[in-house]
C-alpha cells in the first residue's frame, strides 16, 4: 500500500461522492413525486444499492491496497444517469 495520506483521501472522496449521489436520488425522487407518481421512487431503488456498493467497495479497496479500478466510476455513472432520466421524465411530463 502507498505511504502517505493520499489513499485515505481518495477513499474519503469516493465515499463523499457515493453519499452525494444517494442524497441526490432522494431529493430528485421527492421533487418529481408529483409529476411521476410512484415511478419517481425507481431512481431511489436503483441509486441506494449502487451508492452502498461504492461505499463498501471504496473501504475494502483501501484496506486491501488495491488501485482504483473502473467499476466504481461506472456504477456511479449509472446512478447519475438514472437521476438525470428521472428528472428529464418529470420535466417532459410537466409540459
């Protein structure tokens, strides 16, 4: 494992990012509830497991000393795309 604080900072950054995506999913779901109805909760159902996976993966990667792979970035991309599509659906529905 690399010496210094860089690995710990990287782990914390991934964890903050995952928590931000989770909070964004809850917020988008709440704000689009009127426009989409119960379908607005789909984004939460998608984002919660993905964000939790990134949280656990970042911590395990830090403990094992493995370098950053592309899986966490791909998982967070899927969650952000789900957020964007939900908001886009609410926007189009309100027109």
